[in-house]
C-alpha cells in the first residue's frame, strides 16, 4: 500500500478535487503544471537558495538532554521554530510564491488560523513585490493580535471572516469565494495539506524538506537515518506531512499524529477529527471531518488557533484509516502544561500547536534506546497572550 498521492489525486479513498465549475480552470492549470515547474532545475535552485539564505535552513535537530533524562528515552526536537517568521509555514509559501510567479499571477490570497501562514504569505509577497490579501476569522484576529500586526507591517491586507465560528474554516471559505470571483490574476496559497488536488500533495512536497533533513541529521548524530518514532501535531496537517513524508513507506518508523481534544474528545468542544470525524467533503477534498448526522460541519474548538479545524488533510485521513499512523488526542490543559514544562526544561517556549505534540510524552512510554523525533513546528511568541491568560502570568 502506498501512502503517497496517486495520479488521480487520491490517498486511498481520500482526496480528489470537489470544486465549483468556476474554479476548475485555476485548479486544472495548477494540476497540469506544478510537477513540471517544481522539477525544473532553475526552480529548484531558486527554492533551495531561498530556504538556505532567507529561511535559515537546515533547521537544527536538537538533542533535548533534560527532557530525554526525564522521560528515559532519546528525544530530538526538529527546530522549525527557528525558521524565519517563526514556524514551518514559510517552507511552503516560498515554494508556492515561486510557482505563482511562473504562472504569471500578481495577486496573492491566503487563509490563516494561528496567523503563521498569513505572516509567511505576507513575508514572501513583500519579498517578491506582490499584492497580498489574507483572510482570517474574527475570533482568530483577536487571539493572534501580534501576527495580525506583523502581516500589516509586511504590507498585507487582513480581511476578517465574520461568518460561522469566525475561525480557520470560515477564513478558508472566504478565500475560496475571492478566488472564484478573481480567477485570472489571483493565486491562492493554501497553508496546509488540505483543499483540492494538487494542493495536499504540493504542500506536502514543499514541507518534505523537514523529514529529508531529519534523515541526514540523524545519520550524522546517531549513525542511522530513521528514528523509532516521529511525532507531530495535526490540524490540517502541513507540519506533520513534512515531518512524516520521507518515513511514510519506512515500516520501522512509528508515525504519531497528535490532534487537539480541546476540552475533551466527548465534550462537544474539540477538534479531534480522527476520533469524531466521518467521511465527507470540505474545501474541495474528500476526507474525514466532524459533522452532524445530516452532514452539516460541526464547529471545532481548540485553545490553539492552528489546530482549530473541523477536518484533516487527505494524507492524514488515509494514514489514520489504514492504521499506518497512530492518532492521539491531547486536551487544552495537557498542551498548555507541557508548553510551560518545555519552557522550563529546555528554555524553549513552543507554539501551543507544537505543545500538543510534546504532551504525548505524558501518555506513551518510549524505550531508553529508542529515538523519538518531535517536530517543534513553531515558536510561542504569537501565543504569549494565551499563555499569560491561562497561567495568570
């Protein structure tokens, strides 16, 4: 069984492109060209140079000594928090902006939840001198104020999504509406491994630099390329797709995807798609999503804006359905407590999204000789207000 996308845009039974007729030309143009453009040596050279000199790659693979001692196993952190803009998101926006330029698009739109993808998109638009409009849920605009300010400083226009739960799902709806209305000059940079094919595959490919580096770095540090376990948080799932990518077909690597349980999987206030989701269509792709018995999307909830999404990317839906990956749900409280613990143990304040991945250490026992790689997908600067409120700092 393959865990990569097939030629029709499916991972097992998940994926595809379920889109309105108006969007067909845009998505088809992308599908026909993305592999050809990204395989071009001049594209690769420009992409690699920007990742190295602008983003600061490769990011370190850091052996967390005190954390390892506490949990009696070997824990390495993939430091995506050290990327320019503070998270893994910029790997993908650089790839997509280079693609947009080669397709002749001059107006860029994006959606964002935690604001990291919005910042990363605004950053590359400033770098390339392109117009940038970012859609963001009204609630997320309030809880991620520093990132909103960063986007505006970078020259982007931030448009609030005022419908539904006023979070990531609704921002995505608004961006898709914009794209339908402006099909000729506009390119939509999707921030996660969601949306119609080819987006999930394309975003995963741009993020796969994470797992490629893990293999090289582990070989150097441990004399072997593969860890025993690789752990990442999953909302839509781009950081996880990047961390898992080169291990998907390596059966000796245990893949652990961590979702946001919110106030508890059965509380009605959760974003644990694997536990609560059923097959459906969201944002142009067939996947697992939380929905009512009559097919209406259930509003998700998580303290972290980046995991507050009612579905999961089709790659992750397939990893779950096939049993290739282990899915674990972590509550707000568990994530917040570990965010504080990581800060005090390793001197690293993680994004609340990433803190969910770390909280697995409290739920699962790993062997003393096992190598556990945790993708530290973003830094906690953007979440300081949430940490302050939660811990009364």
